[in-house]
C-alpha cells in the first residue's frame, strides 16, 4: 500500500484525502438517518460493506423507510449503479488482470475512484490512483457509517441537525455534472416530471423506478440516428454550395 501512495502524482494524495473526509461525513449521515428511521443498527453497516454505493444505499433506505417494496428499492439501486458498467471498461486496465483484482476492484469502484483514475495518463499512476482512492474510501465510508449509526441511535431526530438533507444532496451532486451536457437535460427533466406525477398514485419506490426508466428511454431516443436532428455539414473552402 505504501508503494501505491508513492506512485501517485503530486497533489493526488491530498485530493483523495479531502474526498475521503467529505465521504466520511456523508457516511455518518447515512448511518444516522438509517437508524433514526427505525431500521436496525446492523443494516447500514451491512449495506456499506456488501453494496458500497452511496447513492444506491441512500435510495434503498429512503424507499424502505417510507414503506416501499424492498424489491423496488433493490431495482432502483441497480438502475442507479448501471453507470458502473461503462466505468469498468474505462478503468479496467487500472484494476488489474487477475481474477482477485477484478473481483475486489469492481466491488470497490466508485465515481471518485474512476475520476481520479481517468485524470492520470501513465499506467502506473492510473493503477495507483484507482486503488489508493478505492481502498481509502472504503475504509473511511464504513467508519463514518458505523459512527453515524451509533450516534443516530442516541440522537433520535436527525432532522433537527439537518442530516436528512444528505440524501437529496448526494443525488444532486451526482446529477449536476451531467446536466452540463445539453443532451442530458431533457432526459433529466423527463425523469423528474415522471417522478413528481407518479408519486401521489404509486407506492414509495415505484416513482423512482419509473423516473430512472424515463431517463434511459429518453436518452436512448435522443441518440437514435432516426430521431437525431439533422445538421448541415460545413461547406468546405472552394466547394460549390
């Protein structure tokens, strides 16, 4: 592990440390919210070790705590984590080739680890950035969740401390970067509209599923060449218009 940190590009270790600090705080919020919602103390810890996906964990707890179907919560979490499939292709070289590296590396994959990896060009630094961030985040996140769960059991009302805002804040942080792309704004708007319209009529969890499906369908429709708006090709210099 020491050799991994030595291989990192200058400043990367500091940046990873700052991300770990932020994720520890979010993990503590997740643990506290889960326990305060009446769910058992072991649940946030188990989710953090087995699932290790912040957005999916928040989504699962939010749906279950509001009386939603656990299967709908799992399906929503899987759809939210579908982005890890292209992530795997993008950072596969940094994870390694052995089956153990692939298994552990895939489980520890996060948005932050992928971002740090893609910022590197040299293979050694890509590998170091991925594993340093992934392992550090796994440890910090789980420590934060345990501390938050224990604290949440004694706090009771996490809303009084504003900790209930952690769930929408995490999802908003994931969505905002994508909204910078013009092609993602319409799918996001469609998904949000579907969720708002369906919420009064469907059981908790189902509006989220419909919203995610609406985003995927709209996105697929926009990239379909049969529905893509045609743009005139630029006129080459010297060519006849």
